[in-house]
């Protein structure tokens, strides 16, 4: 059984959450939850996948568009891949969008359109890892699972004054978070800790004076809270280079390429181009007088920086190299391209 102090801490945080919970389009607030309103697992799952590697502010409009266009998991499962990938464009980490469709189809085909409600069963679905399984289980189904995102890690590191650096300290932080996770209202509690980290226990200049956990916070007492959590220094990102080829026919049609399903930007439309390396070879898709555009495209991925040189030429009639496609002018939408390819399009259009 938990110590009384631990129960009291959870109650203190829940009381704070009851008055200060953030309003989000996917969230059932504490008052509605107390009144019996049940969260929609589809909306919780969708928001958690979208929120990976990004912020609430960046996700909000994407979430509203997705749920307006595909209000149920069955509707999403039936959606054409291109439409979903197009709506995802700009959120990055496109493997998430591919797994989103795979998961929606598994839930629809194998689970009758209902998300399983336990951590272990959720973990078996495509694209759902330990954090997402715990978050859905807790928030959607009110199961007492320990949810550990970046906000929770920061709160735990400071509350317990843990100086071991991330990511190595994750198991220790999860163990501490589990001690505080209550059996009553675990879904609200998970969101309360995340809100605390996002609004008060922020990465820089935490506002400890209004924190509901300020008195027992060990880092505040030691004066170490601005330095926590510690992180192992990241290695500098390397820079890679590449060539992009944009060809347009007289009627405005464009030459495009669908990238392989596996790998970076998998399954997305883009421009034909070279590999991305330290010294890529020029590999135009057909023989022509290719002209290099002034300027360059710069983009940063998780593990490297990318600099692209853009080449352009007219697209001859009846020239469709293997593996490429010609898209009519009226069918082309720049918004369907991933961000780096859209940057290349913008540089070309503004030449």
C-alpha cells in the first residue's frame, strides 16, 4: 500500500488539475469526466500519435482537420493513403502517418472498430510503443498505468532531485512516477502531471512559487531545479547534400516520384533526385539541358542537416522514366508534399 504522503501528493495534484486543466480538443476535462463523460479512445490515440516529437500548439489544427474529415477510426481506415499523407504533411516523422493507417485498419478489421483497453493489448498495435500504450490506457480507459513523457520526466527529476542524465535515467524516473500514480482517477492524474510540466515546471525558469508540489519538491529545497533534468550531450548533426530535379510540361504537368514505403519520407510524393550524402552524384531523371537554380534548400531532420541544389528543365512529351509519374497541373497540390519537398517547390516557383 502507498504511503499516506504519496496519496496526499496525488490528491494535491489532482485538486490543482481540477482548477487549472488545459483545454484541448481531444481532452475530456475533469468536470465533464466527473459528470460521466467518457473519452473517445480514437481521439486520444490520434492526439498521442500526433503529439510525438512536437507541441500541442503545432498539433491542434491538424487534429481538428483530421477529426472533421475522418471522425471515427473506421473512417480513417477507409481513407486513401494519399489523402491521409497529404493531411499529415508538415507534421514530420512520416512513418507515424503510415503506422496511423496501419493501426486504424487493424483496429477496424481485427477489433471491430474498438480500441483494446489494456496496456499489453494496445502495445501489439502498429505504431504504438510503451509511452503511447500507457497514455491511451490511462487517459481513455482510466487504467493505473505510468505515463512518462518529457514533461513528466522533468517533473520527476526535479521533485526527487535526480541528477543522473537522460536518457539513461528514464527507468529510474519511471519508477518514481509509478510510486505517485494513483489507482483513483489515473487518467486525470496522467494529464495533471503533463500539464504541470507544460505550464509551471517548464524547462527554463520554472514558476516554483505557484507550484502545487513546491513544498515537498527536493530540487526546489536544494536549489537545483534550474539544472534538472540533466541530459547527455548530443553529438553534432552531420550535413548531407543532394540534388532535386523539377521538370514541367507545357501544359503545367509535373514530374514526380513516390518514395519507397520504407525509409525517410516513406510513401510520400516528392521530386526525383539523387541520394543524400556527403558527395552525391548528379542523377537527372532524363537527358536535357538542366539549369541550376540560384539558392539552395536547407532542412533539418532528426539525425542530420540537409542541403539541396535544385535543377530544372522542360518535361518533353511522352517522357516518363521508369518509377516516376506525371501529375496534371490541376491534380497537383504543394501541400501534399513533405516539408523539404515543398521548400524545393517554393524555391522553384519563386525563381
